[in-house]
């Protein structure tokens, strides 16, 4: 299991932070119809439960937005990934059907409200991820977004640099069809779904849909 370290600025701004960790050997594939039905069911529940303006009041989303503000980042301009997903659902824009690994992470994020960092473990340099604060001019390429201004965002870094933020993970460590080991960090800046339940859900889905073995879980 990867080691997690937290910058003192993160702890000062959000002393209740906990991180659910899941690591496993997996096989990625196109998203199955069964997994997609689970995603559609979860999306339907979100659509029936929330108005657009109420999404950012979900406890997990609201807490992440507060952390952004405390660190000097505008959460309305740089939306949390779980908020992005739920807004698409409520606006009737639908979700993209991607791969098993990506859609598994998206499913747990939709259900739990947590922003989740899903990383190819074999592309992480070193044995530690440190969550700190993004700096001005720091090089970071968000998945499908290009250069992303992460100044003032909470950011996980390995020995080479940034790999994940609650807004977007980095291209260098993204899931691909060749990904065989995952490192998943469920970022709970305030409780919504019980974090152990979210961790267990992630591990179960990976077993069912990604042939997961050698599963390790923890809560930091």
C-alpha cells in the first residue's frame, strides 16, 4: 500500500480529513452493460434527489469546496470532480461511458459524493503520495484538460510532481487499457457516505468488474 502524508496546511484547513485507500491488481476493459446499468441507476437517484443549485450542498462536495476556498481557489471555476459528475446528471447531459476502471471510480463518486483519485500505481514514482497545496506555475496536465492551474488546490504529489487533485487527475498516472495495478484515494474532507462503506464498495466493484486480486484497503 502507498504511504500517505498530509501537508500541515491541509490539516489546518481541514482537520477532519480522512482518505480511503484501495490498491489492487486489475484487468481493465470496456465498461460492461451490467456496470453501466448500476451507473444509470445511481444517476437516476441523484437526478431525483437534487436540484442543480443543491448539488454543492452535498456534505462531501461542500467540504471540498470549503477547502478550496480556504486555500485560495475558486471552487465555482474549478469544480470538484464529483460535483462535475452530479451537475451533468441533473442537467440531463448524461455521462460518458468510458472503461471499467474509470466508470467504477465514477460510480462510487456519484453514490458517495467524494472526489476520488484513481491512479495507475505502476506510474507512481516512489512509495509516498503527499497531499499539499498547488503552487503558481506548477506543471500539471489534467486528464483531457491540458495545462491546469492548480495554484491553491489540494494536490497529491509523488517524487516527480503532481498526480491528482479533486478537480482532475494528471495525465501521467491516468488509467489506460494497460493499467494492471490501481491506487485509489477516496478523499473525504467531511463525512457523507461512511468512508469504510465507500472503500468496501470500491473493492467489491473492482472484484466484480475488473477481476481484482491482491486487494489492500486502509483508511488514513
